[in-house]
């Protein structure tokens, strides 16, 4: 079973692709501009967690599980990796033991005890002389690297469990299967080994990192230098405490002057391990006992050591000064069968595009010929072809090509600037023209090359520009008339703080202003016409009223006379 030990938090990734560049097995996919761990491809080296600048990493923690064991009263025993000697700050190593007891652990034993058992198995393999080359199997990331990416070298892995697994099995053999065993160390790959590898399941119940321990101690208010100096629960494992230091396994193996049948070499760092495996695949190495570790400097400063700024050289010296360089005393018996592990071919079978499909993907990012393939590595892949293959495998996106994205953005910006009818200038704090578009060049009557060597006030009245630069405040939507030009423009001057410059745009509104003025004149003319009509109407009304008054008076007189005449006739 492959579990997700590490991943990235959504919405934290910001197009830097630093994790892709540093992941040598390319176990990271970018989908919808978000980085994700490809768990089947990942060897859990933790490099991406160390270098992520956005703190977008997340780690599958067992902290709640461990606290649950303690709350429920389980007898819980710590197996502490010997690298604690170089990572944690204390006056005496025994203070770490006391601190862990205060947290609730029933017993504290050193993983170096399991390392001593593994050392014994390595010695047996060397004496048997049955393997052409031997690769140590203490580092789970190295084991994953070989099984997934170098299957031809699987038979060279020593068929032995890691010290952590050996110790977990021994503790359960010693205390009973009901006991809970918690491994404490600087390695995140141990999480996958303990919980995700069915070949060693049951040996370790939970994993804590030194980083998590540091946070837990701080939360509980426990300071190591105030704790008591208490002894470990195991006998002195001697030289086997050197396992976390480069060459430490070899020192443990040769402590008893084993035969020189094999050349004993150590290789640390993922790049060096891959180079060593390439050599083995080509048959260039013979009779080598190879101590391999993915972390540079060994486990002394693993990716979860809690002290990112601690030099592994300093950690190595602290460990060496704390170790007795003698073989371990007599250890309780563990059979070779109990310490055995069979490794297997788990190579990946990603789909591979045809040459035609690669060419089509390359063309989609503007790479039509070999000269277009810059192989800059900004996307995280060493070559443009590698990136194209990753796109085909849904590990990468076309937009990850930085030169293409930049060219596209610049091209789009240039198109917009060139086609806009507005004049656009960028003017610096000295009033010198920094940039101008085609429309602006036409207005100035000079080309860009000459324009950027001159000052804006040589061409136009620049009082507003000077004011914006002085006050660092923008001037928006102001109508001005450019002198020496029969042109009215809408002026926008935007202050650019990080450049201490201004972006100036002039939108020609001469025609709109002319039309507006014509409309205004027509309105005035209509008002004047209306006023004249009103005045005529008033005169006509007055004349009509006068005529009507005279006619009414005459009519009244006539009708009165007629009435009087009629009345008189009636009397007669």
C-alpha cells in the first residue's frame, strides 16, 4: 500500500515550480496551477518540504494517534533515532529520556539497538560472499528509489530490514505485542515504511519527528536543560550510534575488523545515489559494500529534524563526540528470518508519447524547431522535450513554460498598446519619456528611439505630469487642450509607486467636444426661436384682446338700443 505522507496545501502554490526543479525523480504534478505529490512516484525524501518558499507543504502527522495511545493507557515505548544526539539541544543526553517520560512514555530505547542487529546481518552477508555488490537498506528512500526507478539493481539490496523495523520487532518480542512502539526521528520516509509497506507492517505503530517533538515539548512547557539526566532503557549500542552519520554504517560493520572482501564506500545525497545506481546498471562497480543515504550528510540532519539551520557538520561532530567507538555488547537474540526483508521490482510504467505527439506539444508552446527549445529549466524539467513528455503524462501544464508565457504576455501587451487609439507614455521622475506607443510617436512626430531620449515637456505642456510626480497622486479624467495642436484630450496620469514614474494616457475627444458644442449651439438657437415665438404670441394676444374689447362694447350699445326699442314698442 502506498500512502500519502506529504503533499502541498491548496491555494498556497504560486507558480514558482521550485519543488519540480528540486525533485530529481519528478514525483510532482502541476494541475490547475497547483502542485501535488504523485504518491506512486514519490520516494519521500522530503526535499520538496525543505525548499518550498510558500510554506505550502503538509505532512501526515501521527501526533493525535500517539496522544491517543497515552490517554487510553497503552504501554507506549519510544524508539529514538541516534541522530537526536546531533539535533536536540541539551546538557546531557539523559535529559531527553526524562522529557519523554514526562510526556507519558513508559520506556525510551535507542534505535541504535536495532542498528546493532542489522550490523550483525550485514556482516553475515559479507562473510557469505554471495552478492556481487551490496547496497545497505537502512534508508527507505534509497529502497524506494531502487525498487521504482532502478529495478535492475533490486537484487543488490541487502535483504535486511531497517534498524527502525528491527528495533520495533525486538521491542514487541521483549514486551509483548500489546505494547505500542513509536519511532522518533528526523525522517519522513519512515512514515511510509512503517505504515505503507505490508512487508514490515506491525513493527511500528506510529511515527513522530523531531520537529513534532519540539512543538510538543514547547506546548507542555518542558525544557530539556531543566530535565533530569536519566539512563536509556537499553544497553550501550556502542559504535552503532554512528548510523545517522555518513560512513557510520561502514564504521559499525568494520568495527570488528571484518574481511576486506568488499570495497566499502558510502554515498549520500540523492544525485550521488542515482549516479551510483547508474554505474551499477552499467556494470562499472564490482565487489562493493555501499552505504547509501538520500540525505546529504546522512540522517544527522533529516528533513524533519526541527532545526533547519543546524549544520550537518555540527550535528556529525556532536554525534561522534557522544559515541563510544566500540562494538555493541551482547544483544538479545533475533534470528535472520526475523530481520529479513525481500525487495521487489516496483518500476513505474508511465505512458510514453510518440515523436509526433512530442512535436505537437512543443509547437503548442511556440517551439517549432530545435533552436526554439531553450532548455532553460525554469519549468522544473531539464529540457523542453522532458517537459513535453510530462505534459503528455498529465504531470505538467503548457503554461509552465516561462519563456513562452513571457513572450505571450509581452506580445499581447504590445498588440494592445499598438492598436489602441490613445496616446500612452511612461514618464520617469526626471520627466524623461521611458516608453511610448505608436499613437504617441505619431503625435510627437518622432520614432520611439528618439522619443525615449527626450523629455515630455519638449513636446507638450507638462504641468499636470510634474504635479503627479511631485505629489505622488494620480490625476484622472481631466479635459485639456494640447497647445500647438487643435486637439482636446481626456488626460489620465497614474502614479506608479515602485517605478517612481507615471503612466500618461491621452484620449482624443476633440470630435466629441465639437459635437457637444454643436449640440449646445443648437439648443441655444432653439431657445432663442422659442423666445421669439412667445413674444409674437404675446403681442398677438394683446392685439386680439384689444380688438375684442372694442367690438364687445359696440355690440353692447347696439343690443341695448334694440332692447329698449322693442320694449317701447310693447308699451304702445
